[in-house]
């Protein structure tokens, strides 16, 4: 087993990189990949950058150039359900691209051409391990659909659209493209996101503070998941 871990922002991966032993850094397509032992397991950690294209480049490179067998996408997200409050944890049992839309030619909203699926599955086994990790850490966690798009969702109208069409529990900007790459390559995939905002622009504290706290929670989830694998 060799695990790739992808986060979009430095705050989401820096702590993990600092825990790598015997680290070797390699830059591919402008992305820095840090390879070594993480919590005793072979791993590669990378900050992909924000958005679906960067995330897909990173995931494909991890598979083809680093030979990972599993990919975990960690980081933060905006909640789309009252079951997930700030700093709670969303665990994907499927991913969708909410900004994929060929419905004018008769397709369902979100259909991925060529695969002919709207929802792409994530690893059931890894999802169950993530649920156990959350329980042991005392975190509230919800499994459900994670929706991705090249948009920072900050209005109720778009939130309602995503919930209505996909029944998603949270939204972010990378997970579904990573899930897409893993699906076509036959690599197991886990998407774990800590909630950093309400996806409506409302917040109980300043967003940068929330992102930092949520990213720390995600890092603790990764450490616990590694211990349970």
C-alpha cells in the first residue's frame, strides 16, 4: 500500500509534510511532491492548488509517477446540511461535479460524458475506516455526496441548486476531480473534509481562523486513519 494525500492549500498539507520521515521532494508540472514515510506508511503528500484541473493533474501524477494505490483528499469545505456544523467532518460516499452541465442537449445535470455517470463512488472500505477514526477522535462526521466545482459557493441560491440536484452534504473545489481520476484508473479514493464555512457567507468566526482550525482537524483525521488502516 502506498498512499497519496492531496490538499489544495498549504494550510491543509504543511503539517503532514512536517511529519514525513526520509522525505524526498520532486516537482512535476509545477507541483511539489513530498515522498517518504508518514506515520510508518509509504506516502506521497502534495499541495495541488485550488480548482479541479490542478487537483486532477496532481492525482494523475501520483498514480503514474509515484505508483500510489490509494489517494486521500483532505482539507476544508462548506456545509450544505444542518447535520454538519463548523469543524464537523464530511466523508464522501460519492462525488459529483456540480458545475458539469450538458443538460441543454438532454443530459442530466452533472453527467460526466464518456463515463455516463453523475455520481462517482469513493472507497467504501476507506470510508468506513474514516468513520471509525472520527468516532475515536470524538468528531461529528456525516457520510454523503461531496460536490465539487470551480466556484467558491457563498450564496444561498447556488447552495440550494447543489442540494436540489445532487443531495450533497458539502461543497468544495477539488474532490470530485480527484475522484474522477481515481475512478478511471481503478485507484481507491477517500475524500475527507472538515467544515470551515456555511457555504452561504455566514460565519461564527473569521474565515482564516476557521480554515486553520478545520485543517488541523483534517490532519488529525489522517493520522488516525493511518493508524487504523
